[in-house]
């Protein structure tokens, strides 16, 4: 059985990674499995533990770091996020295409460790910085200080798109989702 793809969907906070992920996961022809990350941040309304993230304590997260259990991990605005590596390896060996929706720092770690034709890296860019700010503010889940921190980080991150194989501008959810589906299908066919 051929090994599945490792697909990284990344971009600045608020760009719409979660929305796009949910849309592309609906296409059964992609044979996608979403890699659920672990985080120490508080659960947001509408999120489910074990589906959107594994919500854990700082102590549990630190134990996973100490035991080298993460493919990547990063800290952002006081919270940690990480991708458990054993599950990723098992899924890919079973022929599944694994989708990671991760922040830029985490993506850099994976890109530096994983290479080859099975790695697909996609940077999701907002149509403008102003559109990104509007999206972040519409959430109404964070204080002004956190919003400002996210915006400053996003401004820096938007310059890092050249580290990725593909750049997709998220100006329309349906169009953007289809572009990413097409990228994945193209890469799947090149692996056969």
C-alpha cells in the first residue's frame, strides 16, 4: 500500500483555515483524515474536544514535549498547540492523506523534518490585511490586547508564504476550497 500524503494547511490566524478545512474534508475522493492537534487554550463555543482539538492542561502538554510525542508544537499568545506524531505516521502508512491545519511556526518545524513528494504545503493568504483584521474582530472571542498580538504576528507571517509550495488567497470560501481540492488531487495523481 502506498503511503498517504502529509498536507499542511497554514496561514495567519483568522485567515479561515478552519472553515476551508471543513469544506475540503467533505470531498470523499481526497481520502482525507484531519489530524486533531493538542492545545492548552480554552475551548471556544461550537468546538468539540477530540474533534477540533484535544484540550489539555499545561502539565499534560509538557509531558508530551518531554516524551518527544509531537511532530511539531508551538506557543502562541500564552497557549500551546502540537501535533501528535505517532497517529500521523500510522494514518499515512495506512494510505490515508493526513491534513494538518497548523500555525506558521509549527509548519516550519514539519517542513524542516519532512520532505519528498508526499509532503504538500499550502499557505492560505487573506485578500488583504484589513479583511484579516475584520475576520479576527468578528470572532469576539479575545481581548483587544490579544487581537493586537494576533495582528502583529499575522503581518510578519504573511511574508513567509514563499516557504510553501502553494499560495492560495482566501477571498471566496467555495473558490478557495476548490483550488485546494484541485491541488490535493493533482498531488495524489502524481504519487500513483
